[in-house]
C-alpha cells in the first residue's frame, strides 16, 4: 500500500478527526473575538502595539498646562488661592488666545469670593469646561458638591452608569459646560478606555475631552451614541478605547507658574485647546497606561482629546473589520493545517505554525489602530491549539502509517534494505516507478509427483523446507520477495531500493539457492528420499515496480517484459541440462560473474530467438 493509498484508507474517522481539529481551532478564534471575556489576554499585546505605533510628531492642536512640582515650589502648595486659578484661566483665554480651556481640577469647596466669582463668570459665558468626577464602582452613594450640566436621557443607552460623584461647590453651578474626569481602569489596573458618556439619574454627561470640543463647537459629527469598529466614539459599552497614538513627549506641556509669569511664547497656546491639571505627586491621580506605568490622569484626557481631534479632522485610522480578518485568517490556517499536516513532518508543521503566528502578529499590528474591538490573541490561540493537538495527532497518524508501511516492506525485502530505505528517507518508496531490475524465478520441478503420495502434513513440510532453501539466499542478498508461487518464488533486485549491481546480486542468490537445494537433497538422500530439482530463470531489464494492490490488500510486485522472460526461461530449463538459465539482459549487466552461452531458443511471445546463458562455474546435469 502506497503512502497516499494508506492515507486514503484511513477512512472517515481520521479525516473527521482532522476536520474537527481544524474546526475547533477556528471556533476558538471566533469565540475569543465575539464571545470571549473582555481582553482575553489580548490587551498586553495591544499595549505592545500601542508603544510601537506611538508617534513623536508634535501635537500642535492642544496644549497642557501643568500645576507641576516646580509650580508648587514657586507659588506655594495646593490648594492655590481661587483667584490665582481664575487668573490662570483668564490669561489663557485672554492674552494667550486659547480656543478653549478644560479644567482637570475639581473644586468641591468654595474658595475666596473674588476668585470663585471670576471662575463662575468664565464658566457661564466663556469657552471653559468645569470638571466633576463620577464614581463607577462605589458600594456607598458618594455625593459631594453640586452636579450640574448634562443632557436629559431617560434611557441609559450605551452610556456607562455611575454610582456617585464629586462635583464643584454651589458657587460654580452656573457653568454651561461640565464634564466627567473619572476613569475606569481595566481589571489589571491599566487605563485603556474612557467612558465617553456617563449616565446618572436620567442625564448623560460627556467626558472632559468631548465636552471641550462641544464647548468650542468643534466636536466630531458622530455623536457618542453609535459605536464603531475603530472605537472612534464608543466601543459598544459606552467606553472608548484611547488610541494613545502619540508619545507623551509629543504634547506641549507648560508649567502653570511659567504661564502665570508670562514666560511662555504665545504661539504655544494661541488657537489651541488647553487642558489644565496637575502631575504633582499627591495632587494628581496617577494611573497606568500602555505608554507608562505611572501617568498623570491629565495626560489620559490629552490623549483622548488628540484622538477626537484626529476624528474631527479626518486623520483618524479608518475602520477595518478586524474581527472578520482574524476569523478569515484563522480559517485559512485551520484549512492549511488540515491539508498539510498529514503530509509534513512534525518539525515542519511546528515551523509552519510559528511562521503563521509571526505573520499574524504583523497583520495584527497593522489592524490594531483600525479596530478597537478585535482581539489579536484569537488566531494565536487557534495556532496554539493546533500546536498542542493538531501536530501531535498528525505525528501519531504518520507514525501509524509508517509502521504500516514498514510492516508491508518487511514482507518483501530484507531488514537491511528497509533500514537503508529509512536512512535515505525516501518519499513513498512503494509508489510504482520504472526501474532497471533483475528478476529471479525459481520453481520445484515435478512438485505434484513429489507430494502425490505424501500425507498432507508431510507435503506441507516439504513445501515449507523447499521454500526456505529459496528464500534464505534471496533475503540474505537484499532481494525483494515478490511472491510465493506454491512450490516456488519470484524475487527481484533493483527495487524498491535502486542497486547498481542488481544482476550480480541476483546471480549470487541463484548460486546460493542451488547450494541450499543441494544440501537439502543430501539430507533427503540420508532418509532414502529422491532428490528434488530446482529450476531458476533470470532476466534483467526495465520494469514497473511498486505497490499495485488495492485498499483490501497490498501487493508489491514488478511487471514488465523482463519479468515475463524470466518466467519463460525458468520453464525452458525443464528441457535443458542446466538448473539456472540466464537471459541476455542479465548477461550484459553482470560484472563479477562469468557466464557461458548454452544455446538459443525462441520463447513464447517472442519473434526472434533468445540467447541462453548460465554460470560458468555450475556443472550441467544429465536430462
């Protein structure tokens, strides 16, 4: 049975198992992409992509005013007098001509009256957004200050529900624009997404970056109501993935003290959107982000604002169907595995999966900015399943096929030939192929006469012993045992393992057969039994050698004119005084043996006469 035939003969259970493995690998990817828990191990990979994608191109559309450690050292500790904060905003909106200002500093307690009044007027009539912080996970209701702003929303929709808040004091309740600055970390503590809209007691409230754009009348056309695959507004649960498309160094960060001292060039602020907050330890909220494990929350809002500006300006990455691309890729790899794993070695299959995984990582790196929902780990999990289950299964099936193949080979050829085939690692050595071979056909003359009067047991013993005499030299000299013919055998040299001296090896085997039979006859003579004659015919030439069997039974044989001539030479020996009759093909190929011509005859099926030879070292016999 050829390897290809062996694979086909495995039947539907093995094919079904291979198909099931491929389907499960694909299903794992689909489950991760559409049904798996949020993140599902993919966030760490997306974090790597974020760091690789982050650009150092300066962000020219916004600026960050930071109440940093240097400002606190220069002007005094926090809280600053409220009129100083009002002056800061007035400087930004006045001489520095900022397009709009958003504060990331909540003021739940009143300050001095002058400062609060000035801030209240700015918030009521100018492009100023005042903040409050929603609480999203508290078990006890948190209500500090007075919550104002928002839009009526009887239904929550895709907004994130809040459980409490810390807002500004009553003196600032007249602000036209207010916004949430509260953050929602992922389970690992990393801030990757923001609540674009928060729902609380029948009203919806925007996040700080979106409110600043609305305040200035430059918000993206797409309201944060409809999620998109790129996460440009929301990801379906009210949270928007922050792209973090720029490194922190790309943002213009201005110390508050420098701005109050008018030491800042106006062009750093003019016409820009400005976020005012603090990075000082003990004052600012510090969070972990994909870009840094210790980031001021103010910069998270800056990154979100930058993403919204990209969306507004049409420079945001366009949406790609990342999930579907992942599913398509997983389907292609699963199909490839089902088709190629049975044909390749385990090492090659592992290499194939490794290469496929690297290729997917490159593709996922390209997809990540375009789809906030897809999980880059999905296809990798499918590949891991193929590595853990598919490769071992294919290896086990290959081993089973190899054992079958070896078992078939050992029925026909000597162990040394099998070992050599394995050493050469020939692909499908039993596949039919045209080979130059030497065929030897040996037969007992007068078999019927010898066994006619014998009991069945003795006839069987005679046949077995005689066939042993024929078989031992054939296998000892690396011949391929084609078949037994009742009282004889057919063997050949040159297939499945090509052998240059196949004619000489066959002649050696023929001489060995004659010696074995002579020894066998000596033992028979001691028991008073008649000698047995063996006739051997031999010819060399091109033939088709291989597995010509069916699924029911494997038959490795050789067919061709040289095989037919060998059979007729064996029959011709009946009328010749020579036990070995060799054809001209073998005579022309023999190098180590001296052959002598014993005559010519016209064989059945031949138009011309055939020259007959035998080994010169063999004596003739009387007919």
